[in-house]
């Protein structure tokens, strides 16, 4: 069997050659590969919702900047801010200055600081999700689930093995050891028929 090597995978049969494929993954590996590729391509191949598919969906949402993906991560910060705002309000109420501009400035400063922190957190989460998806995509694209090659079509007397076998039969027939060919070189080449 001779193979033609090339940089790009052959797209079909070329005159005189057959396209051959040899699987490189077992069925479980192939199923996982297809699920991951489907998720990375956005076709829902991993069956979203939970497990691996849910994780890839979440990463995709983060990378895309979808609001819902950030809400769960930001909930503790909002809760802490509301608690802090309540404490500040309580202090200013005890002093009788809840309607003062300093109270408004304190709340405004806290809200501004929270906004900056959450913005930075979102940016970091989004960049991390993009990096994770790109890294996974790069690793997946480096995989070769099937090895493809072109195999030269065999003719009647195409390979060295065929030629050696014919010469051996001829020599055997000529020397009288043709395996029942009775010394007839033509029937030895034809297979003793």
C-alpha cells in the first residue's frame, strides 16, 4: 500500500487513488470530541444545562458579556453594599443628618466604588472566559479524530509483492516445484487453475 502525503486533507478521490480514513479515537473519545466541538461552535452539541455543556455555555455567556452571566457573581457584592448602606443610613439617622449632603455623598461614594469594582471584575471574568474558550478551541483544533490519506489503487500487477509472488510461481513452475502446476508456467502464474 502506498500513500501520498500532503499538507491538506484530501477532499475526495483523485484519479488512481482512494481516500482512506483511519479513526484515531475510540467511540467514547469521539463522542466527547463532537460534544466539545458542538459547544464551541454554538450548536449545542454538549446538551447545555449541566455538566460540561453547561460550563461551556456559561463561559460563552461570560465571553459575550451577557448580563445574566454576571448577576450571580455580583450578587454578594450588591448584598454587601446594601448592608453597608443600611449601616451608614442608621448612623446618619442617629445623628439626625440622614437628609444631609454628607449622607448622600457617602452613599454616592460607596456606589461609585462598587461600580468600579464590579466593572473591573466583569472585565476580568470576561477576559478569562475568552482566554479559556480560545485555549480549548486551540487544543480541539489540534486534535485529529481521523487520519486521512490517499492510497494508490491497485492494478492487477501493481505492487512489488505481487511481482515477487509471480516470479516465485514462475521459477517454481520452471523448476518443477510449482505446487501441482505440473511444470506449466502459465497455470502457475494464474494460480494453478
